[in-house]
C-alpha cells in the first residue's frame, strides 16, 4: 500500500493520506521524507465492514 505524506512533524511522525481511506493517519516518518512524497507502508491491518456493525450475537 502506498501513502502520500501530507506533513512531517518535529516529533518524528508524519500525517499521511491513503487514497482508499478518506481520513489522514499518522505513521513514523521515514528518514529524509518530505511532504508530497509517496511512501510504501506495510504491516497488519484490521478492516471493519459496516455490515459487521449490525450483527446480533
């Protein structure tokens, strides 16, 4: 997955945008990264579908 860096903050965190997710996220800033660059991100993800919200247990 690729994210675009929106803003690099002084504390070593970047605000990023993921095209398929309409909400900014924070990630650890890769070394020498700048706003506007695209960075690969990987790792574990959890997805919550709206159909799961109405389950009856």
